């Protein structure tokens, strides 16, 4: 009697990334976007000179074009990731980012660079949608909050260091090396995710792409009073942030004649957001998101108005700018996360779709508002700080709309805890 054939040896299960590695991978996904915005700010004058940009303000398209691509694509990555899984959509999106980073590196004209920047944004938008989705798939409750907190701390450091990184690269090479570096980071993320990130969406949880379901979800997200009010308030505040990013390099170069100090002061101002995020995490459970964010919005608008008065009166200096802008951004850091959370309060049943459309609205229209402010640059800080004041007042109006005219009150959404 012949012996039964031996069964093939069992393949060892691939070990999934541990907690620390997983946090670092998510943090890199989140950081990809901030690097793509802030690292080339010191390079804008060199880009304009090399590609024959006639007007200094036109260089701001390098930032705005990326933001438009980044905002627009968010509508699509959520449904795609729910249908096809997180990992293939992540690899596809970052692959698009890498391809357009290469095109930006080689761009022969300013128009080609702008098209490449739009493509970079279209690709990297996947990371905004998927970072939270992947964490939610793998963890829940306090562990999920812990992962996001650690990842966010790493993410907060990127805007602080990115301009210095860009300036450091230009000490050893041309501005094109910044885009090449962004592409290499994207390649690194693809390799890392390919080898170590498992698919986190279970097959039974995949959702078909149905136009009727998506249309219904979009309609809900765009008609709920709380969601709409806080989304549009966040759009106005985001417009102020992008107005600062668009104008910042020109302000340090043309207003203060202190281009070398730009990375350090930018880091100080961005640090205001980072410190505020840490403070908010410690206080929000005790005080509630409404008390903190509404107070911060009033502070944001008041400090911006004071800054506008200083600038209009001719008393602006690099020191007044640094101090007042850091205080303003500290308030921004207390606003942003809380407004985002409150916009999602009643969206639990359509969380992914709602997050996509809210990200689309706040990024697209916020970038256009910020671009409009940046285009008013006239050799002073007045247009930017007036923009901050106006956007603060607009945001306050939308918050009053969302809250039916009452600020600071506790709120109990159905099935939710108080905020």
C-alpha cells in the first residue's frame, strides 16, 4: 500500500505590525500632506525665478493648486476604500502622489508644475481619509484614541520642521530636490505599507458603491444644521490658515527683510497650534468642546482685530507679528479639532461619507478663501490680518447659526455624550 502524500508545510502567518510600528505608519500617512504644503515655502522665490513667474503673488498657486487637488479627491476615496479595501486604495493614492512628485521635479514650466501639484494633492488625499479608517478598523475605544493621539503628536511636529527641511535641502541642491524628496517619502510609505500593513477591512464589511446611497448620505450631511454650521465655520477658519501659509514667505522676505528667520518664526507660530492641541486634549473632557472652541473663536477674532490695528497703524514688526500670530494660531488649535468633532455629532450613521464631504468643503473653499487673501498681498501684513479678522467673524456667525444663537451651552446629540 502506498503512503499518503505528505501535506505541504503550513505557511507561517505574517506578523502584523506592533503598536509602535503601527502608530509610526499612521503618523507618516498623516504627515505626507503637511510636508507637501510646508516644505517648499522657502523655495517659492527660487521656483518663481527659475520658471519665469512674472508676478510674485502667482507663486502662491504652488500651495493652492495642491490644496484644490487634495480637497477634491476626498469625495471619492471614502467610498472606494469601503468597496475595495483600505490597502489597495492607499497604495494607489500614494502611487499617484509619487508619479506627480516626479513630474513636479522635472517640470519645465510653471504651468506644468501647477498641474503636477494638483496631481500630488489628488494622490495624497487618500491618506486623510484612510488614516482614520484604518485605525478605526483595527482599534476601538480608548486604544483607538491612544493611537490617534500618538500619531497626531508626530503629525503636529511636521509643520514646525517642514520649512527648515526645505531650506536645508536647498543648501545642498536646487528646489527640485524638495519634490524629489517628497516622492522618495511616498515610495518609502508604499514599500512599508506593502510589506507590513494588513488589509484591515473585513470582506463582509465591504460596501457596494451605490449612487442612491451616496446621494442620500450627501444630502443628509449638507442639510443637518449642526453639521453645516460647523463645517462652514471650519471653512472660514481654514481660509485664514491658508491665507497665512500663502502670504508667509512674502511677508518675511518683503515686509521684514528677514527671509533667513522665516523657518524659525514659522516653527514658533506652528508650535502654537501644537501646544493648543495638547492643551485641548487635557481639558476637553472636563470643560467640553463647546466652551473651549467658542471661547477660542472669540479670542481668535479679537487677537486678529488687535493685530490688524497694529498693522494699519504702522507699528508692525517681526516681533509683534510673531507674538500675535502665535497667539492667534494657539486659538486655531483649540478650534479646529473641536469644530470637526461637533460637525460629526449627528453623522454617526454616515460617518465616512460625512467626513469626506466635510473635508471636501473645508479644504476646497478654505483654500480658495486663503488664495484670495494671499492675492491681496501689497507689501504689508494688513491684508492677511484683516482676512483673519473677517474670517473669524464669519466663523462666529456660522457657529451662532449651528447653535441657534447660543454659545457655550452643553449639547446632547442623540446617542452621544455631552460636549
